[in-house]
C-alpha cells in the first residue's frame, strides 16, 4: 500500500479505496477496526516520511486523514 500511496497520481479517494480493496483481496485485512486503524496509521507515517516536500498536494491529502479516534470515525462511515 505504501508504494501505491507514494506513486499513483492523482491521489484521490478512489485510488485510496482501491489500495484498501487490494489489501482485502490479498488477505491482509484483519477485520478488527482498532488493528486496521493502527496499520493504516503506520503506513501513513512511513509514506509521509517518504513524500517529497515539493509534493504539497499529496502531503496535504495524506495528512488530511487524521489519526487515532478521528481516523477510526472516518473508517466507520
């Protein structure tokens, strides 16, 4: 998922949903909300460390996910 979030342009909700769908299809999805939020936060942290500072749009979109309770709330929608 990291490479997908780093390299696909443009980054939008469809592409992010596709990355999550691939995780489900490949059997990487645990089905436990708390664990999935933790997994996504870890991936997001690693991706943000690798995004070029010049790629302002990608950085803003990735930072817009939030973390912890805010992210869990978004996942439940």
